[in-house]
């Protein structure tokens, strides 16, 4: 088993180097454009499905996305404040437990 280890290592290294060279060239750029196209395709599909049900997406969708982003920001801030309060409470309880009896 140990006699194949160097060969496996060389083959693995060759695969990594080869994939890096191929993906950093024109094939990688084409692949990136293809992946970027997925989101455009999804937006078109959602617009088509919404139109089928009589809903028009446009500025309203962007306004809602901005509102969701704002809510995410506010939730993150609230989570940070809660973590801070929990740390303060834990510190107080730890000091009470360690304090000598009076």
C-alpha cells in the first residue's frame, strides 16, 4: 500500500495543477458566465410564474428586498446586543459563585 503513495500524490498534484490552469483560462471565464446566467434565468422564471398568477414584479420586489436587507441588519444588531447581555449576566453569576461567604 505504501509503495503507491508517491504515485498517488504525484497524480493528485498533477490534477490540481491542471484544473487550476484550465479554470484560470478561457474555460474558467466561460464557466463563470454560465453560472452567472443562472440567477438571470431564475429571475425570468419567477417573473413568468408571477405574471401567470397576475402579480407584477418590478420596483416593488426591489423595495421588498431592501426591506428584508434592513430587517436582517437589525436582527444581526439585536443578536449582538443579546450576546453582550448574556456575557454580562454570565460574568455577574460567575463572580457571585466565586465570592467568599460573608
